[in-house]
């Protein structure tokens, strides 16, 4: 099979969509059929390096989630366009899992960070307690065209590697993955999906915007849709916080001492006192995100007080840092960040929005006291790879919506990297650009307390993948989505924003209320 024939699969979309989503096992399956995939020809530039059966078993959950049970499946690995450039090997590495209990569905799994590794192809993003592979999806993942640590940018010096990361790997991997799936099962694919968070969310947005015919349903989480601007905003916040920091002997701020443990508790208590009960129950969760207008000034110490309160300067920087940086003309260069319970987090993983003084995934703490937003935004706008990578501007989704595509967005309100309000801003702009065609085919879910793609004091286990499948295949538009804590059985509904989970004393439970 040539790459031309792989690409021509786009022309088969009407036929494929007519197939039944529940399909029987292929005529040939098991170890023999799996091993035979290593001998299949998928065209110039495609090398199958491994094809082997993986027995049913338990796999680790992602981001600290409980282990998951996976079915027996054929795992095929390979590379697209492997090559050498200045002593470095490039090429899009991929792995696809083909389950014995295939249900006719295909899923492209989004990546994370700057990619560089092939994550296990199980389709765990926003899939609740049962990943896509365990539901009978064929699932493919990839490294987007290079090998390296999650935030290593060295590959950007190579033109093709930069282009693969920015956009083209999504299309190439999707088309090849579909070709492999059809070849293995000897049947057409009924429905195609994509899901991811962070970089995976950006990649899934990209699919809707630039390759609208590829997928029927999408799940987009906390998309890294304009990292130049979000990094600008977090740098601005760090410098703003530094202005309230004690100084060392060299006159540099000490970020670890801006907010003590007692200060953090004061801030958390203040946010909860002002916003927790807006959803009808004080339970340490801020479900009514749209109505939370936290005022740091209310926490300033009264004359003579020194405990359970903030200094005027601490309250001032707490007010300014959550607002977007602005250029000299007054234009906002990013969205504001929401106040939420996770802003004070200091534990393992990604810390909250408040500075801790500890190194983070992107490097050491910032100790600057001044910041030039205009110079930074000029450099961002001059970076053409950044512009090609970003997905925040394109809102014309007529092609995707025109063939009945459905898309669900979600974002943790306590995400310290990408503001949930920035993703909501995109959703609103897409609604304005596409009208009811978009609002009738999309939902946005805020996840109170959740950090970046998971974690926090949150109900961060929820099944949006199942919801988008039901919407695409059964016409069942989602409303409330049951969300669980990772441990225990307690649940709370996620509600389409700006609606929220409203507690009713009379009913003794949460239900979705419009805002």
C-alpha cells in the first residue's frame, strides 16, 4: 500500500461512516495475523519494526491514576520517514494497539510536552476508568517526529522535525494508523476519534482546524494552544510576585519566602470564604466558577493584626499576578487566571500558581524584578514555528462541523500553566464564528480544583470519551457528566460551562444549573 493510497482514505469517509460501529473480530486474528503485519507494505517511508501480540493484563494508570485492565492486542511499531540529519536520527515513531475485541473504532492519542517519546497506546485521556483500548478501540500514539526529553527543544533546528511537531505528524500518523487498522481487521473503520490533553489537546484542536475530515469526534483537554503567550503570562506573574519577596544579600528576590505556609492557608481560606458557597454547599470545592470574583484586598491585615491575614503588598501582587500582562497600548496578551483551591499547591508534580521557589518542569524559579511584555510579545510574533504550532486563532470549523463532527473541551480550573479562561475564550470565539453549528456540536467543561490535566482536590476522573462516542453514534448530546475522585465512590457532576453543579438541600445532591 502506498502513501498515496493511505491518503486517499480521506475520500472514503462517507463509506466508512456508514459502517456499523459494532463489528465482529476479523477473519484472521491472533499471533499469526499480528506477525504478518511486519511484512505488510504501507508505502515508501514507512518501516514496520515490530509486530507482536500482547496478552491481556494490567497496566499503570496515567498521572497517578489506578492501574487499568487491558485486553489482548496486537502491537505494531514503526517509523515514518526515518532519516539522519547532522548526526541525529529523525522520523515519526509510532505504536498502534489492535485489540482482539475491536469494535470498529479508531483513536489517535495526543501527546504531551514537546513529545519525543511514544507513550503506551491505550487512550486514557478523559476516558474515566476504562481507557479506549479496553473498550475495543484501535489506538495509535507517536512521538511527533523526534526523540528526546519532554521539554528538549533541540529538534527545532531541523526543518522537517519542527514541521512534524507543529502540525504534520497528526495527519501522517492518523492516515497510516487507519491504513494499518483496515489491513489488520480486513474491514472498514466505522468511526474515528482523537483525544488528548495539554500538547495532546493542542494537537486535537489542530485536527479540527487543519484536517477536518479525519475525525468524527474529539476530546480536547487543557490545550497548549499558544505557549508563547501562556509562558509570557506566567513569567509576568512570577515577576509580579517577586515584588513582594524578601531580598537576599545581592538584592535578588527570594521566591520561596513570598508566601509562607500560613499565608497560603489564609489565601485558601479567603478564596473558599468568598466563593465556596456559591454552588449551594460549603465543601471545599468551587463549582460555580463564573460567579467567583475573589478580592485579595479583603485579606489585608487590620491595624494591629499580624496573623491569618496578608500584607498590603502581598494582596496587591495577588491581585495583579492573576490578571493578564498588557502591552504598552493596553491590549491584554493573555487571559486572566481563575482563583481556585489548587493555586496554593506545593506537593509533587506541577505546583500551583503561587510561587514556591522550587525548580519546575520548565527550569529554575524566576528571580527577575522587571519584565518587558512588549519585547517578549514581539519575539513571540516573530517566531514562525510558534505561529504554525499555535491553535488559538483559527475558528473556522465549517468543514469539521459540516460532516457532523462533535467536540468536547475540558480544563482544570486550578491549571497553573494554561488558563482555563483562555480555553473558554477560544470556545466563545469559535461559537461566534460558527454560530449554532458549533454550539449544537460542542460543550465546554470546567473541572473545579483540578490542576494541569489531572490531580488536585478534584473529581478528576470522568468519561468524556464515552460521551462524545454516544453523541457521534447515537445523537445523544451530553449534559451532566459524572466525575469521580481517584479513590472512593464519591461523585459530582461536571456541567457544561457556564453552568455549574448546584447543590440542593432538598434533594441532597448536586444537579447542573445554568449560569
